[in-house]
C-alpha cells in the first residue's frame, strides 16, 4: 500500500493524523480571512507532520466558505510542498463527471503525487439549493455508482471502443502521455469514497477503494459502516486490504474551560443550522451568553458528546481510545471554530502531545 493512502510517519499517534478544514467564517470575519486561515492551517499541519489536508464541499451556508474545493485546493497547492491535498469531499451528483476529472487532473498536474479525490453522494446542502445546483434534475444519489464508474473511466481514459465517450479525453490526463510516447506520467488522483451510512461503505468495499466515514456527525453508524466496509472489501489494484479513515471533531487548548468555550461555538452553529437559521460561526462570547431552550440544549449535548475536547492529554486519550475502538487506519481531525488562533493552536498542541513534526 503506497503512502498515497497510508501515512509513513506519525510520531507516537496510534494511526496517521490528518485534517479536514471547512474554511469556517466567524461572526465579524470575512471569507477572505477564512480562506487565508485555511492556507495557514495547511502550512502548519504540513510542518507538524499531519498526513493529508482535505476541504469539503458545502453550499448556501454563510459560516462555511468551502463551496468550491478544487479552487481552494489549487491555492493550497501553491503554498505547500509535501502534505497530501484533497476533497472531503466533492459531492459527485452536483457535477458532471468529466468536469471533476478535468479539475482534479489539473490539480494532479499542479501537485503531482499528492492529490486525493474524495467523493460523496449527498448534496452538501438543503434540497432547494441542491435543485439549483443540479438544474432541477432528480436527487441523483441512486445514480452515484454509475456516475462514479464514468468518472473513473475519464480519469483512466479507458472507455471501451464503441462507447459514446470513447473519443473524449479528460485533460490533463493519460492521453497526453500516450500521444507523446509515454513521456507524461499516467498517475492520477487517489479516489476515495465518503459516507455517513452503509451505502458508500459497501460500495467502497466492493470496488476495493479507501473509505472515509463521517464519524464527526454520524457517530452512531460508525462501527456498523466500518464492519460493512471490511466485510464486503475485495482487493483491487488500489488496495490489497481495507483502509478506513474516520472524521473526528477534536479541539485541544491549554485548559479544559477554554476548549469548552471554543467547541460551544460549533454547537451553537449546529443548533442554528438544524432550526433553519444557518449563519456565521458565533464567537465564544456569543455562544456562552446564548439562552438555549431545552430542545436546543439537547442538540448541544448531543453535539458535544461527540467532540473530543479539553487539554492536550485529554484529547490524546480520547483519540487513542477512538482509534482502538473503531480500528480506524487514520483519524482526520476537524473543528468548527470561530477564528484562526484557537484552531491553529489546537493542531499545534495535538502535534506536540504526539511528538509529531
């Protein structure tokens, strides 16, 4: 298994550690500041030995600036040298497979050998926005296996003779190497499947692809999905054995109370999102003073129960226990914070406690 999937060095952590960034926009802040923070996070995590840095596709959410992963990844590629960059993920039913093959072929040409193409089938938004993205087409989730197969054909440039797309080539891509007598590498992005239920777990297993599970917002389904993935796994040219990554909400601070203040901002964001009031990520002061109703407090308690937070030692203990309980091959850390300082410091503290980087 190549380092394109498996991390080669990760300090004293039980498994490789990676980062999922949502480019969160805090109240009083701008998207420009949020995206600049993403660059700083990518540079910091590269320096501190994190394995990969992914960004996620979301739409019509004022507090999240990552609506265009390929654009952000191109910018990050220009500011990093070694860390793997990828989508966590691109919501394939929102796009034509050829467009995604072209975008990520371009990224691979910009950052050879370090691009991951993580794919999901959810819209990454509400149904009305999904309809706008898809020009009124049907949900598209049921067509995901066919869309995935088409995308991989474009990436590999291997539609069979007689296929309507046999004469179409995703460029940059393998066709350039063939017309130059093999001068250009036929390397392509590493394809991952993402999911929060059993559907993508089973599909990833059958296709022999690496699998990323959204434990950070679907923790009740983590163990069943991972079991299904491993049970259905068939070796492929990509993988000889299953490889499962899980997303984890985690934030470390010098003291427990400060960590709580920071993660409460994400909890209030979720309350507002679930009640149809999405907005900018509140500050810790806003979150502490917010008068939660009993129903809202239930949402907060549920959210915080799945966030590993506290001192660096406490976070390490939580991450170690989660890795052991799930058997995950990699942990991808994420945090929905208000500003840059707390999140940057968190990734530094976690790297410190694992003697990483």
